[in-house]
């Protein structure tokens, strides 16, 4: 009898917790209030910052969750969610606001799963990349006749067709040889993109993100790179064709984690479409140039997928609770996926951090690099790999690593110089004031500290 009462009490508390939440669409001012409300309720594990402004001057806010907000802790991975890139695709925006409230509430209540997540992961949540477009869509509300109203930014530009096209270069390099990661941008790239795109590019260059998801609407499927088809255009259009990255199996696994943790995505039949396991390669669905997920993979260390989360781009308010309950577990599980593969420090012989060291995995033609603190993260599926760390002026180091299905394996590298430092010839020690020797000017090691000012608070 006591067991039955315990179950009933648990269900009652769960119901009241859900019922206490108001599921509604939130305009820009309400979004900002929600972010600061979460920060005020969880001030020691959150930070609100802005990465820039929209065409109409609205800030692109991010809510950070970490046990040390504003600080990158070496060996702690960074992960991000971006919502509402298309202004009229609004479910992702509301889900990310709900997620923010949920993480704060569960952390305060001592939920050990959430506590561990926040203590081991730095999470960045951008509910809206296109606040101007959202305001246009929200002014009209759910309407089939206004299907595309508010999709673009205030300049009429589709932000998911606005990133520098790096696919053309990687497809050429794969065929003819050349860099397979961190492809450079053209010198004039800032003048070629919209303010929102420019702000996001500067953001993802300022942080060493490892994993990301971009939340959309209009279908129900987890979409992974590449988005741009390798096939040559026919009459101005690229035919659909499966166009995998070198990390195709890993991307499929990431997509399946979300799909199978979702309430119904994994079933495949949604919105009149069928996707086996609820996932798809982007280019095999339709070819898309200058998209954000391909850009993340080709220009940074970040592995991003695109989550299409609802048949209706602007679902009615009464549908939001069902959508939240269908996505909540998937949103948490995807964040946890950043903890797999290998990670470690790259140091020199004097234990100084080596940034931008290249980490290569034999058989996977896509490298990652170490961050400014010397730490690196390489997502990998379980298996045995040959991993090499290289840096200019140092001998490479190669190790064999067996990766399991659990926590990432710690693999540190300490590289030895291949060429000695060139130092000026000393004639004699110089005497300082009082006859003492002047101290040598030894540059300090890079230390854990607050992020650079490339994003505005």
C-alpha cells in the first residue's frame, strides 16, 4: 500500500510541476525577461550575454550554463543550441526557453543528472538567431497563408543560406588534396553576410565548441551534414544525393540519439514524409548551399546537426506542452553526447599549452585542433584508433587509442621541439639596480580565465 501511495505522490508532484509551467509563445521582450529570470534564479551557474545585434538592433542573447560561468575550464567541452534561425519556425525558440527553465529548476532541486551535466559541460543556449523575423511572424500568428512570413531577417535574407560556402573548397580538396578542416574565409567575408550571420560566425570562432544543434521546423527529422550535394548543378539546381562527411557514422549516431529519445521522431512517418530511423543526410533530402551546419564542421571544431521538430512552423500555443514533453529527454541526451571519444592536453616539453595543434585520426579525413588553453576534444565512436598530434616546430606524436562507449578517454600529448629556439648571444649577465641580476623575461603559461571580449556582454 505504501508503494502505491509513493507512486501516486510522485505522479501528483510531476503533474503539478508540469501544470505550474505556462506554455506560451514569447515575444522578444518576454524572451529577454525569461533569460534574466532564469539567471536570477540560478545566478551561480548561469550567465546572460549577447553576441551582437540584428538588423533592427535587437540583441542576440545567449544563456550560458556552467559551474563556472564566463570561464573555459580546460578539458570541459562546450556545446550550443541555436533556435529560431528562420523567424517563422518558432518551436525551437520556445523549447530552448523551456529547457533553460528546466535546467535551472532541476539543478536547484538537486537532480544529480543535471548537476553532473552542468559541472562537466559548458552549455550555451541561443533561443533566437532571428528575432526580427520572429516579430513579423508572431504579429500574424499561426497561418497557412503566411507560411513564409517572417522566415528571413529584416533585410529579406534567409540566414541559413548566408554563410560562406566552404563546401566547394572541401569537395575540391578531397579530390585534389588540401586542408580538411578549418577552411579559411575570404578576406571580405564580413561584408558578404548579414549582421546576424556575422555575429554568429564571430561567436563560434570565439569559443571552442565541440557539439551543436540548430533547431528548425516544417518537418520532423534529425538532419546531418553535408547539406550541399556533391552532384553538379543541372539547370541551376543541384540534384539530391547522399553526400557524407568523413564522420558520417558518427553524425548518424548523433542524429539517432535525438530521434530515438524524441517522443515520435524515430518512427519515421511524420508530416507526410518518411525518414528511416527519423534521420537523414541533408543533401539526400534536398541540396542546400551556404548553410550553418556545414559551415560549423568545415570552419571550426564543432559538429552540428539540424533538428526539424514540428510539422507546423508556428504551432498553436495549446500544442507547446506536448512538444516540450516529446523533446525534453532528447534535448538532454544530445547535450550528453559531447562526452564521448577522446580529449586531452597538448603541451610542449616545458608543460606550456600548445594551441592550434592538429589532432588527426587515421582513416578519418577530418582533423580538429587544440584550443587556446591547449585542450582538444575529438568525438569518436567506440573502436581502436591511431591518433597523431602535430604542431609547427615540433615532432609529431602518434598513439593507439581504444575508445569505449562511456566517458571520453583522456589522451595527452607532450611534443618535443624539432628545431631549437633561436636565442641572442649573451655577452655577460646584466646587473640591475643594487647589483642584482635582472630576472629573465619568461612568458607565462596560458591559464584558465575569462573569455576574450570578442562577444559583447
